[in-house]
C-alpha cells in the first residue's frame, strides 16, 4: 500500500471522492483560495466533519504525488470508520459486556496499527480515536494492524471527553493509563469498561483524565519510566481480560 493510493488530488477528483462517500480524514486547501469549486469542496467536507487545513502552495507541492493538485489534496482513510453505536452493537450481538479502547491523540501510525491488532486479540469490541491531533486509518495503520481492521471497528469522534460521558450513560466505567495511578492489580476492572490510552509523549490529557473513574499504573521494575503506547495498551488490556475471566469462573 503506498501513500499515493490514499490521496486524492485536483478539484473534480476531490469533489467526486466526497460525493462517492469515501471516508476522508484530512483536506489540505491552498490558503486564501475561495473560488466556486473550492467552496463546494469545503461544503462537502463539513458534511463529513472532515478536518480542513489551510496551507501554502509549497506545502501542497510537497504533499502532491501527481503535481496537479489545483490547490487541494484530500487524504482518504484506508478503511471505513464505524460509529460508536456500531461498537456497542457488536458487544450486544456477542452477549458480552462492552470493552472499548479509547486513544487520546495517538500520532504514530505504527502504534495505532499495533493497538488495533491488540484490541482484536484481547476481544475488545472496538477502538475510538479523536478527529484532531491524531493519526487516522492510513495505509501504514492498515498494514501494521495485520488484518485486524477487517474485524475490529474503529470510530472517529470530535470530542473524546464528551464521548466518555455518553458511554457512561450506557453503563461503562473508564480507566486511563497513568504512571501516577493505582497499580492495575489493585483495581476492579470487571464489567463494561473503557480503557483510555494517551499519546506517546504527554499521556492522557487533563480533560479526558478528569472524565475517567480510575487511573491505572503498570508496575515498572526497570531503569526507564515508561512504556510504548501500544505495549501499555497490551499490558492493561490483558489485565482486563484476566479479571473478566475470573469473574466468569
């Protein structure tokens, strides 16, 4: 899978991409361009809640593969996004308590792909990512997930904190990874649960952390003080799996 496969360049091509229902993560538009086709593209982008970035001609030239961008480049997702309701419905169909992984601004596509793979193997019903300041379902993510994207739905939301509030109404409890939290073995992680993982440098943001019911720390015995985001997801997800199994026993 190449980058070229997931970019759409040129005004007519981008308009057709939107109207055909392609899931488009980002739209790059030449700053200051306001003609008719560009206004049409912006209108279609707002319908899809696509992130719009206004950039210089030099930046567009850097992103362009064809050299014929006409002032607009769309970055299409490699896979269709699901809705949060799709994820909950997946749990209902399996007769299981919802288990959802929420990612707060994961920017590395290899980490996102690995997390989706872990989510599938741990039996999570889906993954939720934010629209802004985070990687989407790019070709690299698809490849790194090793096929898991075919089975594990990924939803993209505008506001992660608000989504947590809405999922609490569905009975979910939320635990976020935090080095200063309670050791994960001392927490009750059974029942309907959302696991929140922060980005590679800053962890879970304050606003999202405040919405969580618990903070979980992974015991560290080595000489460094943090784990890669995808590894932390795996460790915490399988502690949840362990506790859920004990509950059934």
